[in-house]
C-alpha cells in the first residue's frame, strides 16, 4: 500500500511538471485549428464539425491540464450554453424574420466550443467583439464593392461569413482572460 501511494504521488508530481507543456501544445493546436476554420469559412462559408469539435476538445484538455485554475467545469458548461444558446436564438429569430438561412449552425457550434475555452464571463465578451468585427467586415466589403463597381451595395443582400468575426472575438477574449493575470500579477 505504501508503494502504491508513493507511485501515485510520484506520477502526480511528474504530471504537474509536464502540464504547462501540454497547455502550450493545446494553445498552439488551437491557433492552428482557428486559422483553418477562418480560411475554410472565408472560402466555402462552412465551419466543418471536425475542426469545431477539435477546438472544443482542446479547450477541455487545456482546462484539465491547468487543473481548472482559470474556470471550474460549471463555468465552462454555462459558457458553452451562453455562446451556443445566444447564437441559436439569434439564428432562429433571423431565419423566421427573413425566411431563409441567415446564420449557420457551424457558427452556433463554434461559439459553444468557445464557451468551453472562455467560461461564462468571457464568452459574452467574445460574442460582442465577434459581432462588432463582423459588422466591420461587412462595412469594408460593402465599401470595396462600391469602390469597385461605382454603386452602393444593398446591405440587406450582403452575405459575409460570421465565423472569422467570432474567431477574432474568441482570440481577443482569450488574450484578455489568460494573459491578464500574467501581465497584472
């Protein structure tokens, strides 16, 4: 019994030493996944489930390896509900109002996965920043269209992917959340 306790203690201490490296790997892989999601959404207006699921799983692994020091599991679950639920309600209302598909389910799932990274507080911030980035993207697209064609674009007919804007919001919120304790400690 004493040997088993010693073995468990030794393994746990060695894992605590390795956890920061796992977290760095999660962050690097997440940045790659978010880049892939950005490119695919810009080209094809699609956020593949396999990348969104990888993003969600990397968020869970990050918090497991950091021993939930940033957020507890309940906050992450609430964050996923806030991110996905808010966009799902917006999607439902917009689809009903316009009579067509206005916001893809990939965007809903992306923000639900973001909630598993950011928790309940910062998921809301990511939604707001992402929406503002999407509006800015739409205005730039309309201005470029007007400059190219010489006539104004009907903003109601403008279709832009929402994923890149939300990815900007996710990255900015993550920087605020995870770097703030390092900078202001």
